[in-house]
C-alpha cells in the first residue's frame, strides 16, 4: 500500500531510497478513493526510527493508507525533538472522536515496571478501551502486547532471569490462519525484552489462541478468534542494526549482558549481523493489513462493530 505521509517527515527520503512506495498528502488528496485509516501509537523513545520501521512495512501493497501518528500526552519524550512531535504527532484527545480501520500500539522500554507505575498507563488504558469500539483491528507489539493482554484479559507478565535478545526460530500452530498465508514452516523473528507472557495463561482465555511460538523464546503471536486483536511479543519491524545498537548501548552502560543470540555470524559480535526475518516481516504486515483490516473493515468507519472477542 502506498502510505500517505507528510512531505517533510524524516522517514520519507529513507523509504524512497529503498524503493518503498510513499505518497505525499498532495498527491493522495487527488485520488478519489477511501484510504485505510491506520493509527500508530508510538511509545518508543526513538520515535523516528520506529516510524520508519513501521511505515516501511505498511507501504508494500496496492491500496492507499493514511497514517496518523499518536504519542502519549502525559509523557515527556527525552529522545525526540519537541518540534518533531508537534509537527507530526497528535494526542489521543485530538482523535478520540474519530474511528480507524487499524491501530498499532508499539512497545516501550518500561517492561520492568508494574503496568500501573508507567506514567502514561491511564492514558494507554483509555486508548485500548477506545480501540475496542472505534478501531476495527488492533496490533499490539512487545510491551504493548503485554499491556493489552494484561488490561483486556488479566494476563500477567513475568520477569526473566536475563534479557531475551536475539533472532529466534518459530513455528506456526495453525497454518490455515490467514495472518500466516505464504509463511514457511519455520521463520525467524527478533525478540528484545526482560519479561514474558506465558502460553499457559493465554490458553486459559477461550477467545484467545496462540498462533506462533518458539522453543527458545516462547509465545510470539497470539490473537483473538475474530482476528481483530493481535498480540506480537517480538519485533518483526526491527532493522538489521537495531539489536546491535541496543547491545552496544547496554555494554556502554556497564551492564553485564550477552550478545543477541543467533544474530551475529558465528555469534561473533565483531561481525556485521545478517538479516533473516525481513521477508516474513513484510508478509506478516501485508497479511494483517489485507485480511485483518482491509477485507474485514466496514466501508463506513461509523459502522465498526463493537462486539469484539
């Protein structure tokens, strides 16, 4: 989908340089079609990097997507310039009277805090409750997935003895699920987290199913039976160097941390990492947009059903 973005968004020249089809607002406004309305609730501190990663994956199929970037109003960002946030982001209070075909809620580096200790938790709860009535399909990523599972179903997160970081192999539990159409029997995905949700807790919820998991990393994707809420505990959107940058940041802080697993050739952190998840990342997001959003959302956003699993 060509994604409709502002002409001066920093992601634009990067994506155009990768031959990703982006459409400026002026050109999009001359097309007589209804675009998909997708909101991205970006909770990551490196907002420009996360914007670019997600827009890259949303921009690879033939329909127009209008992206609205949202930030937490009750949180002061220390890693993104205020001018960038003011220019390109909206707050929930500015869009709460609107509806969206799809919403993505990102992760955040707050997983070692109790959910209620996060300074924007109440605001995020309001967004998640709003999404059940005003968003047709919602995709929760990493800590966002943990937050969604906790808020909607009471599923807890558990601390890990050490950070789970690396590229892990996963299998699909239901090959007929449209979200994994075109996937190989085994596929790779990045993980980067200090906590986990457990499959046995998810299995207790009748309206949830575990769709993909790993012997090493546990649950990767869980979702509602109606496909309208998907929870992914990993980071398919990550770039080649994202885990490398995280690892070197942690080492510079003096943390005792192992290199990301199965990431560097020969597990040698002096060698450039290889990408083994890019194709499945594009396929996952294309399938989500096509099957969970485009083919299921009503033409009139006011007609979004509120009876979600």
